[in-house]
């Protein structure tokens, strides 16, 4: 039988034939893709004609078509709907894909052609986009070790292969920990939990094959439990299990893996001539240097810590008023903070959630995209990879723009967190390829699914990434969509969150799921007034994680990352009742791949820009100002990596912002 991954995809919009694909189809499809790509690379490297942009760079752009198509499906499914077979194949593919990448970048004949084009670029008559693509291709080769020879080149190949294996193992260990741990609750243990949390706990129990309700380490389930359960001992048990993922001394322990990853990254950087892995990693980013990252983080840390310490005193007094001696602990913070929020802002999440159904918030996302960019969304009845996944055709003025897939609910086969990816990226080289964009979330399933305000922000955040992919308008896939500097990529996503805060958006879409009534005006006002509530806590847990990430990579690799983590937190003066947002053994951003290594700060770097970028709309008096939206699309959302990030932002805004916009947005500007 023909492998459906390799046959033409003749369904609507050339979507993958999910109903025909079996796990056993992936391995031979990858082999076929690798064989085809190797032949194409060899032909480019061995071409006797003089190097040209067309026969080198454009040929490279098209060389891995089948491999890209297969990988686009597989890695999305492996993260969103894992199976034993997919996990085994991921482990098998990690060294193979790394080896292929090294084959390409170590190919001296191929790099010689790229270098020839680079040295003679002024005479090539390239467009601005082509010149940028050539620059980035050369940068990729050099940063991958193309200038190395002999033993050093061979060692770098080994190091990168081992890192690929370890990153996969780290990620799968977290998934195994999250899949296996749960805490059963007796009916009496449901005391204090609002209906939505009880329903989510029962649904989680059913998913785990347990007769009654359970708490898992899914953030969308454990956070409400920590917020509302008066049973302190159970809060402690659940919290400690949550933060101990990857550090339980079992077969899924990630501590030794993290240490080996850090040591190998240091070696990789030294082989390439950099003082540290942070120096290597940050060179192509907006920040450029570890010092610039540290300056930003410390500028934010001081007021955030001061605010958190002041808040801790208030919460600890509430703890003592309940007759509990001793200090406020991390499993107490959310419980007493929720009580304080209700008392000070008269804002009860249990009363708020019925107005924030998943369906209503999806409609809000789509409506904002329509008002800003003219996009329209039409539900598709097509086979998906999982019953929870849904698809929409995205159009503008009747023209097809993209297919958008949303997969919103937590399940044991899905890794934690929320993310956006593209099964197929936009490009025009060869043919006009429109993207297939996927948003993955881990919301608690319910009937209906009701979101917290933080969940709704997550939905808008990931949809901002999706817009970056869907509105991409470039010729070359290498710079398509989110292929930008890591500390710029979060700008579109964090910027889009701001539209959730526009009063008219919630007035229109935040309707009670049962009655259809709009959120009461006074509740809406209280919600928006509480926008900076508990930002001391949120900022401290984030900055602590970013500082640990930077410290891991800025100097010599620590032999014991857990000790280094403790030293960094002690030096910062980490408040007792707050811990890192992501402790080292489950810090997937940093250790499941190179993505955010030395780069977790990126969210905050982008936040400096997103607050300023939304101000561009506010200054017009219209959050949906057409002219500003057109500039945002032209210079940010459609441009991909066609120009350096700073240039694109300057084109949009006319200047670079200072950190004050971020501090103001978090309510920390005037904190002593």
C-alpha cells in the first residue's frame, strides 16, 4: 500500500490525511525524506555550474520538501498526542536528524558555494529579502561549525547528536511524570472547590480510569485546586508533586540529564570560539550579550521582589488569622491570594469563569483578528488527529489565507504547556504555499469548558503566534512566520493579549454560558482594575527562572545544576513562599531543546516592546485603528525574518521603548 505520508495530499487545502496515517507509516516516510534530501544536497554541492543564488540558496530551500512535510506532521502529533510508538520513534530520530543536519553544515563543497555567494554578494543583484536569506544561511552554516575542520568538526557533530538525544529524553521524562502522577480525592476533599474545578477533577479521574475525582499536575487543574482548597495538607502534597516533576529519583529523573546538557553546551560554545554558551546563543538575538539580559532582569527584579515581599506579609497575616502558625509556604500563596483578591477587588474566579467559556473566547480571538486584519474563520468538517482537535479555514476578502487548528484540552498524551507550531509554513518559492497553523493548550475539559482569565490570556497569546504564521508574506520558507530572533518572537503573542483587556471585547464576548447575559459592568470593571493584581508574585517566579537559565549558561557549566539553582536564588534573595516558575528538572523551555536556552528572558524582552506597541493603538484613541493595524501587519506580522528585528520594530513604532512600559504594565513602576 502507498504510504499516505508520501502520497499526494489531495484533501481540502492539502491537509494531512490524518484518518489514513498510522504510526508505522512515519519511520519509512522519514527514511524516504532523508534519502531524497541527501540526494538533493549532493546535487547542489556537486553542481559544476558557477554558484548562483538560484542553484545554491533557492535549491537548498526546496531540497527537504518531503522531509519537512513528514516532520511537520510527526512532531506536532508527538507533542500533542503521544503514543509509545511515537515516543520510541522520537528517540530513534533524534540522533538521525542531528546527523543529517551536521552532514549538511559540514559539507565543505556546499559551504564553499555559500561562502562564494556571500563574498560576492554585492554583484549578485539580490533583492533585500534575498540578501537577508543569504546572510542567514551563511550564519547558520558558521554557527553550526562549517569553519571547523578535523577532530573539532567531528567532535561538534558528536556533541550535537548527544544533545538531541538528551533533549528528547528530558521531554519524554516530564511527560511520563505528568502522565503517571495523580492524587485521588474523596468526596469530602472537594470542599471549597467551585463547580468548574470539581467537574475538571472528575473528568481527569475518568481520563485516568479512576472512579472518582483526581488532581493531576496539569496546570489548568492544579492551580485552581491550590487557589480554592482549604485542605492545606492536600495542597502541600499536590504542590510538592507538581514542582518535583523530573526530580523523583526514578527512571524519569532529569537532574543528571540537565547537568550533561549544560556541559555539552559549554563544549559546543568553546569549539565554536565563544567564551560561553550564553555568548554563543545570544549573538543573533536582539539582546546580543548576557550583560544586556542581566541588566533587564535585575532592573525588573528589585521592584518585583519588593512588591512580592509586601504581599507575602499580608498573606501570612491571613494564614495566622486562620490559626496556622509558622511562615507562609508556597502551597499557601495562591489560596490566600485568591481570598485577598476576592476581598480587595470583589473578584471571585468561580463567579468570573461562567463568562469566559472557551467557545466565547475563541470567538473573541477571531473577532479581534477580523476587526484588525479582515480575517474570517469558517469551521471545517475534516478528519483530525484527535477528536479534541478542530479546524477552521481562514480567509480574507474571499481568498484562502491559512488553515487554523485548535487543540485545547489537557490529556495524558499531550505534553504540558501551550504552544503554536506550523505543520506547514507559508512561502512563495516554487509555488504559493499557504500555512497550516496549530495552537495547542492544556485547558481543563468541561461541559462547557470554562476558562480562568489567565487561561483566556493564554488563548490570546498563542493566537498571536498563530497570526504571525498565518499573515506571513515572504518568498522563502527560511524566514517565514515566526522564524525571527527568539527575543522578538514573543512580541506578536504578548501584544495580542492586550486586546483581551479592551473593554468592548469583553462586553461583546464575555457572556454567561447558561443565560447568555453579558458580564455585569461592575464585574468587568473590577476585572480590568485588578489587571496588575499579584504581579509581584508572577514577576518574581518568572525572573527567578530566567536568572537561573542565564547563570547556567553564562559561565562554566555547573557540575550540580540543583546546587547552582539554589545559589542563584539565594543570591537574588528569593522570597520563601515563591519558587521558580519552572524548576530545573522540568524546565522544558531550556532543556527539551535549544529553543529557549539562555533565552527564557525573551518573554520579558518582548514585553518591553509589546506594551509600547499596544500604546501605538491607544494613542489613536481606537484599539482597532486600521492604519496602525496595517503597519503592524506590514512590518511585524507579515515580514517574518526578512529584516533584523530591531529594524522591523523601528519601522512600526519609530523608536525603541524603555523598560518603563513593562514596569507600568505590571504595576511595578512606582514600587520602592
